[in-house]
């Protein structure tokens, strides 16, 4: 009889986060960790929680997560980032769900994003549903569920019916401004690759300013004012300002790529 629940996590120098994440999934039958060259205490922490640890070179977010899924043997897979944590309520809900006869093939988890350790409730950041819990095989003889092959913001491609759980998954996303800027610099580079591949860059001066100035400005106004992001205080203001800057960076880097060509 295969185990009921496998947890799949990818890591790189996650010493500050991993113990919290693994402590929240100790009820799982199996924990798979794919590490891509950590030089801190990540591997020791993973092993201390009896995780099955594999070291593999970095292949991209989707490919790395798919490698973790392929090593899972459970009927169900819970795919987590190393900076995410199941609340006690979500732990109870998942355990109760899997003890019964789940009616869906996959479940969205309501994600609670933290910025500078503040829960961001408005501006489109909550509940931020993410497909993280799914049957490894959605139907008899179906291939395992997989993440779509894209540079960033990868999602699960899965055939089957979908439902949403009630309790929260906590995302300890950006404890410092420095960590946010570092991530957005990296993600905007990956996002620019998607923009270029879709042909969404413009050679005209009007398209250039529209992408790099108008879209980021509209993004800020829409999320901060019309989606009530201002209710999240100073942290909310900083997050929305920086997110609009990320959008500008993404299109700037896409333009830079096509300009070089």
C-alpha cells in the first residue's frame, strides 16, 4: 500500500525557513527535498526531519519541482516552497480530508502573504489561491501531475476537478526590503523572458513608454487604491510601489533583450 501523502520541496540555502516548513508537515508519510547546492545548514535541517534529500543541479523552477514530484510515492502530493508553512488549522483540514474520500483531484490552498512580517490582506494579495495539493495520478494510468515549463510563476497542469480548502497556507515571503528587491530583480529577468517569448515588446516609442511607465503606474493605482491596498499601512504602500517597479523592470529588461538582438 503506497503512502497517502508526500510533500515535495525544492531548496537552495533555506536555513532560515526550512525547519518551520518541515515542522508544519510532520504528519505527512514522506518528505522529498531537492536541493541545488546549499552551502548553509539546509541539508542538515532536512535530514533532521527525516526528509529524503536529493542533490541536483538547478534546472529552473518548473523542472526542479517536477523532479521532486517524480520522486514522490504517495497517492497525494503537497508541493510547498521552502518559505511556506501550514497553519495548525490547515494541518487539521488536510489530515481530515485525506482520511476520508476526497471528492476532488486537486485543491487550492488560500495563501496568506507576509511582507516585512505583516500579513498583506488587501490589494489582491489575499487569499491568493495556489494549487498545491493534488493526486499524483488524477486518473487511472494518467501521467503524474506536473508544473508547466515556464521560467517563473509556474503552475500545475492537471486534468481533474478542483476545490478550495478553507484554512490558510502562510507565505513568509519577504522579511526585509533587501530580500524583496533581490527576488524581484531575479524574477523580473525571468519575467522578461516570458514577455519576449510572447512577442509583447514594442519597437515604437509609444509602446516603450506604455510598457515601462503606464502599465506600472496603472498597476499601482489599481491595486493600492481600487483594491484597497492602502489599508495595509506603510508595508502595503511599500509593497505596491515596489511591485509596480518590478513590472517596469520586467518590460525594461525585455526591451533591452530585443534591443541587443
